[in-house]
C-alpha cells in the first residue's frame, strides 16, 4: 500500500536507531532476578570440585567388588560436608552418601541396595563396575568455563548457575528509562469522574506492564491535553528524567486534534517514519530527540498493545544489549476456521488456541477484530499473523502465531 512501511522494515529501522546498550552496573545476586547481563559470566570454581557420589552406598574399589559375595571391611564414613580424609586400601569400603567426596583410592560406588552390612563388614550382593555412580570433578563445569552470555535475562535457573559458579554479584545493564505519555482531551485516569464524552485511559498501564516485563524502568508522564503547551511540557519532563525512550499514546496521526507529531517536530525530533502496513496499528511513528528514542503508538487500545509487543519490547531489549532483540517470536500453528484473502497490510488477529497433545495448536481468530475492543484481546491467547496479500486460507492450513500467555523474553 502506498506510503506504508512493511512491519519488518519498520522494526529494523527502529532497532537501527538505538544508540547502544545502557551502561553496566553491578548488582548483588539476590537482587539480580529479571536483570540483563552486561558481560559474559565465567565460572570461578569447578563443579563439583571433587569426585562425588551420585548415590547412597559404599565407596569401594571395583577390583574388590567385582563379584557377588565379596567381603569388604568398613573403615569410615563420607558425608556431604564431612568427607573421609584417608585413602581407601584393598578390601576396604567407606560408607558414603549422595554428594559426598569419594575417598582417594575408591573408583566405584556400591549402592546400598546391592550390599549387606553388619558391623564393620560389608558383603557385595551385586557386582559393581569401575566409575559406577561417581560424578567426576568438573562434570558440571570447570573454572574458567563461560556459562552465561551477555544479553541474557537472569531467571531462576541462570541465577542458580551463577551462584554455583561462585558469583556473589553480576554485571548487568542499567534498566532503560521509558517515559509513557497518554494524550487526548477525552481521557481520564482510572477511578476519576468521567464526563459523558470521555473514556478511561488504559493504554498507559498496559504499556508500563509490557515495558517492565521487558526489563525497563517506567516513568508515568500522565495525560497531556490536546494542546502544544501541554505536550511540550511533557516532552521537557521526559528529557529532564533522562528517558532513553519516550512512548506516546494517541495523537500521532495528522488530524485536526492529532498534535503529537507536530509538537515533537517543533521540539526538534529527527523524524524516522510514520505509518506501517499493519493492522491494528497503522499510524505508528518513530523518531529521535537527541539520544532519546521516540515511538508514537496509536490511541486505540488494542493497536497500542499490539504495537507495544511488536516495537516497544524489542527496542527495550536492544537498549539492554540483547542480541536477540529483533528475533521472530512467532511459532507454527494451524488455522481453526476459513479466512478470506488479506489486503496490503499485515494482520495480527486476536485468536483463541486449542491445545492438543503432540500436535500444533489450533488458532481460531475472533469474529470481531475491532482495534477498540479490549474484551476481545483480554480473552485472546495469541495473535494470528497474516502476511500482506495472503491468499484465502482454509481451516487446517498452517499459520504463525505469537502467544499472549507466555513471557515476552
């Protein structure tokens, strides 16, 4: 369609405008959940640091326990945190527990189910082979191994790995500061009295939630009236807060009451583009005010949220140095009902999913796709993607979806 930028090109241009990742800072491991690594993390120690038993039983020499009925002499105990310090000689055994150090001289673990013990005598019931049930030193990782890469988000499993590798703190990216500005005389804050011709502002809360989940710190600039003075004041406050990204909601078109684009141009915005071949979300604006990125989202709530997923979240991830910031997050599915030929815009249709064990999910788009209908979006589980000029499709045909019921990262 004339004058409209394809979605992929628009995203590439937004990401190309990111000046670079935010600065690095050090944070204690206990407060690092959800943060993004600023550098690779290498192990400071070997794990396990010694040969360790994988089972409860007896540390033995395989040569002494290679046949049923063999008799061994118990000489001590090795428990986690209380290893047996001496060596193991021929015909000897040490009682051992899971995770405990394997004594010097032992090369197998005779599990307790395969042994009979009485006093200091241990009888082999089932023979054991060399190296059986022993975790070698460094089985998990060795000192110096790179375990986590820069740009990864720290979740429970990665925090556990960093802790095991000996790190009390980690280098992370400063959270990008995202200023969010709602615009329009028709908007009131949730809970505030609304005139008959006003509506409750919901987009700010939605975008703040998306930004926070992506790893940003949000700055609520409130609601700006439809006049240049109010908009210029909001932009000034975003600059004073040293926002990395200003997200405006509504007013980015060129109607008589759509003043955001004009106000930003008056403030000196380096204009990138306006209007994307996308539904919902055609009137999307991009630019820069110095180092501060600007993304202007449509005012319709569904358009705002969809564009937030497609453009704001990747921008935040790029500011955090995530090498996968612009990666395709879609996945395969099959269509749940017939669809007609698409026009020149990419469609992101709200859809429900039917999950079947061992099969691709079935995505059935809602019948009503109006970009003002939050109730439809609220019960949707995915966005069904239809390419521009996609031919008519039948139920059962392959398709692509972005799930809404999964974390963004």
